[in-house]
C-alpha cells in the first residue's frame, strides 16, 4: 500500500513548484550536513524539509512562515506514523 502525501507536504511541494524551487541540496546544505556529521550529530532531512529550507533561502517564505510550515509538517508526519500503514 502506497503512502498518501499529507496536506502540508502537498502545500509545501506546490509552493516549491510555484517558486521554481527543488529539493536538491546546494553547496551550503552539503557543507552544513558535513559539519553536522563531523560533530557526531545526525540530521536527516527528507525532500519536503529540504524544499522548505530552499524556499526560505530564496526568500519565498519569511522565517515565521517557514517555521509554521515545518511545525505543521512534523505534526503531520507524526500522526501518519501513528496510523497503521501511514
């Protein structure tokens, strides 16, 4: 059974598409990931979270808009994990 995308994830993907933003990591994101790994930490962003970062960097979202979408997306992901098959 294929997982359906949540409403917040779809909203973020539509915003990204409308603003010409992809989930591709740029040099700054790759450097941040490398530094994080060297520090012994583990951060794994999915494509939706990377789109949020890229939208913020492009100026398509304010800091508060990006935080609100991130908060809503994390809640949505947690709820999906609680549902069998979600």
